C-alpha cells in the first residue's frame, strides 16, 4: 500500500508531509517516510509496538525496513521498543550526553520528587496510569550504535537534523526536517505534560526534568528552526509555529 493510500487508514495518521504519528498511552513516536526508506523517531513504551506495526502495515512496510531509530532522549518512555530494533541489527542514534541514560532509562536526574505530582495534579493520574499499563515500568535499556551531532543531518531517510536542546536531559535533541517545515521537539516542548495533565505548549515538569532553567533557555535553540509545525513527544501536534509555541511555554513556566 502506498503512503497516499494509507492516509485514509485511521491507524496511519499523517501529521505532516510524510510524517506519521504513532501514539500509545499519551506517548508519541514518529515515522518519517521518504523515497529511500523509513526513519523512526523515538521508541515509545513497550505497548507502542502494536500501533507501530499497524502503521507499518497500513503503509505496506515491515519493521525491518526501518533504516534507523533516532532518539530525542533516553527516558524510559522514549526507549520502550528500542531493544527490538537493536536485535534486528537496526542502528540506534542518540546524543553523547544521553548514551548512558539510553542504557539505563530510569536513572535520570530530576529536580522534584515524582511522587507528589499525582497528589497535587490529579489530572495527571489517568495519564500516568495509562503509561503504566503500556509498560512504563518494564523498559529495558539498550546501547546506541550512533552518536548525534548538533546541526549535522543524520544519514537516514528524511535527513533529520539534530537540534541539541538540553535541560530535560543532558543530551536531549529535537529533529528538524527543513524541507517539510517540521520540528520534532521531543520533550523539550510538549503539548501535554504527563506529570500535571496540563495541555498547551510547555516544558515538562521538574519531576522529569534535569535542569528547568536550561530547559527554558533551550527553547531559543528550537526557535532557530523557524518550523511551522511542531510535533511533540507528548500531546497533539502544534501548527501555530515554533516561535509562538516557545512563547507560550515560557509563559507557562515549569511545574
């Protein structure tokens, strides 16, 4: 089945030109479709495998046809099915600052105790509950085989350009697709914060952010892309431009 035919299939949700959203339990992955193959951005949770397979089937593709997996960062909810690709010999790319975290996706720095957030932000409870049911507590780390360099296009379909945006983690990267006017922002800018349940452009809460001051400063790095469409790690796509999204995220602050 061609990419055009797949657009009518609800399981293959095209959110930008040749970019398909794979969502499970409020965690997003993205499949970049190009003439020379497929690139997966982030590996979600263990429960993301089913939606990924459904999207690939709708496109007439198989997991083995994915040329590479690039990670925005190494948290457990972005590494979920990465080991499946490593076992198939598919290369995995991450920023040097997050290589250790990719291997140990629960050993991450954060500024505030996670346990208090469900108590003070009850809207987060169903979000976190769905993540747990999708395997958030059972992720196994993996060794990345390639290192991302800020501003250097990755030699994979779609030629994603890493935008180093530290703060959420030390090695967090967004990915710019200049020819599609798209920025995949990972968790440097989301439209749903899993730890508060709040929606709209914002940085992720201190419960999962290593350095909130740096995270807000990194919004300026994302802005340099000038992208019209922002595809976050959590929440719905944003089509109002990265500049407006960054302004709203600064105004919201970090919970």
